């Protein structure tokens, strides 16, 4: 294993722009998919009568138990199914689940672009700041960046998120030779208490997104920078906000993990709705309790949540979630009501199907008692319907811990210390 070391120095960086700020939110219940938005009735919505059939159960091709650590993850890299486990990064055959190769690492926290993985070990004995790069054959090299907490690949470059103690938190883009292309300060040094810790990092040519977190949980709102310059972008997650907040917050970008847009000029997804860009007029806006979960160049797939438990009075019926597909540009939409109380992410694209998860509960009493069940659901955006499902054994309320990856033939699921391969219906 090759090993290099370099330190981060000064670089030419665009002036730091103060990101938009939000007031702290008080969650009304365990409903992270509920979002209060601008009310706008949408013309031309085609609604399927009655509840959508749950879809046939997806066939399980194989499963494998893993030793899940604190940062278990799942990716497709060079066609192999790769998992970050407690003491190694392990690649398996997508067809039968047989182990192809493994790289020993202590509690690796990894990111991937589908070509290679970039991992920062975090377990006992891990060398501070060591970044391990693993290609699709299992060959690995390493370099050291003092203070590195997370890292991800961007073409031939590395995106590194780091900071130590109460010092500043930063992102940097490093060339293959170690040259620093830019460095952005995300949080200033703290004189009291503790500074935030990086919880997750998502890297693409479109944007670099990070989440701070604590005690093993991510803050609900990510931050985003522009990959070429490192400049901050106005970003918020699909989380509840109050109508009393400034209208400028409607113009903050949203991050969707199931984002299949290919072109830079694809419609822009924002907290308030969809537009050609963040400075252009709205093409259309979200309805109350409508939450986008997937996007392509041509369409946006969203869910409309059922009544929240806090809004349902004694004796009133508790509704079901609706799936909606809308053209990215235009008012026409198609939707259908499902047999799930909610449908939410993590999400990913498997060919033309959108993979998410759905919550099943008989009534509010069952929900309050935790007597619920979760399915992985395969959504058909063309017909706004559930095409397939697979029960999530052992999933817990309020949110099942899971990771997803998919190709055109299969969806791969990591939950409860098990990797499952599901065939597309």
C-alpha cells in the first residue's frame, strides 16, 4: 500500500458567503417527511381512485450477514456490491453475494463515486488523518491529511472534510499531486463547548454536500458548496419550516439523494418548488405536505403525506400516503393513493424505478405502540404507483436504519447487519 503525506496550506479561495440561517425547529412528531410549504392547487392532476395495490413482492436473490460497524455503508463499485464493515471494506458478487475481495480497515467511514471508494478509518488504532483510496479491484493506496474526518472522490481529485478539537471545520479540494485547489471554512473555531463533527459527505460534479452531527446522528439540514470554487450554495433539506420564515428561504436549494439529473441546466429543486434556476420565476410550487423524493431531467417524484398523528382527532380516520409524478416543466401530474401511511427516503434509482421505503400500521394506536412494519418499495414514476415491495425484517420505528444501492437489474439493501439483493419486478 503506497502512503503519502501532505499538509493543507493557503489557496486562492473566493470570499466566504454567509449561508442562510434558520431558526431552530420543534418537531411535532417522528415525521421527517412532512414539510409545510406554500399552498398552491395544481391543475391537471390525474388521480387514481382508491388505494394503490401494494405491488407484488420483489424476489430475494441472495443475502449475506455482515459485521456492521458504526459507519456501515453500501455502494456499487465497478459492478461489485461493496460494504463498509467493522474491520474491513468488503466487495461481493452482485449475482450470488460471494466475497470478491476485502481491504482491512478499522471502522471505515467511506464515500464512493461508483469507480472507487475513499475511506477514513475511525476505529481504535486508526492513524489520524489517513485517507485510504480503493479501486474496483480492491487495490488500495493511502495518503495523510492532518485533521481529515471524511473524504470523497471527485474525478481524480479528493474532497476532504476536516478539523480538530475546537478549531475550525473546513472542506478542501485536493489534486492528485496533493495541490490544494481551494479550501472553504464551514465553521469558525469555538471558544466554548465543542465544535461540530462531520457526519456524512456526498460528492458529485453538481455539488458537494455535508452534514454535521453529534452522538451518531446527523443534523437535519445539510450544507452545500460549488465543486469548482468551493463557494457556499444556499441549501436546506426537505424538513419542516414555518411560514413565518422569510420568503428567501423558499429559494434555498434542496438535496435529494435520488437525483438522476444529467445536465447542469436541468430544473432546479428548491424548498418552495421548481424553477429553471434559483433566480428564475417558479415553474410550479409544492403543495402542503408534499415532499420530493426523486428527480430526473424530465420529472419530479414526490409523496403527499397522510394526516400527521398530531392532526388526527379521536375517531377521525388516519389516511394513506399518495405518490405523485409531475413534469419538471408543466402543470400536468399523475398521482395515486397507496396502502402505506408514509413513503420516505433513503432513496435511489434502480433503472427506471425509484426505491424508497414505506410504513405500514393498522391504526394510530398501533403506531403509538410501535406496532408497525416497513417495506422497501419500488415505485413506478410513469404510472405513479407501487410496482414492488420487500418486507424489512427487524426494522424499528420511527426510521429504519438502511442503505441502498441499485443497478438496472437489482436493488441492494443493507439493514440490520444483512445485505439483501432484490430482483426488479
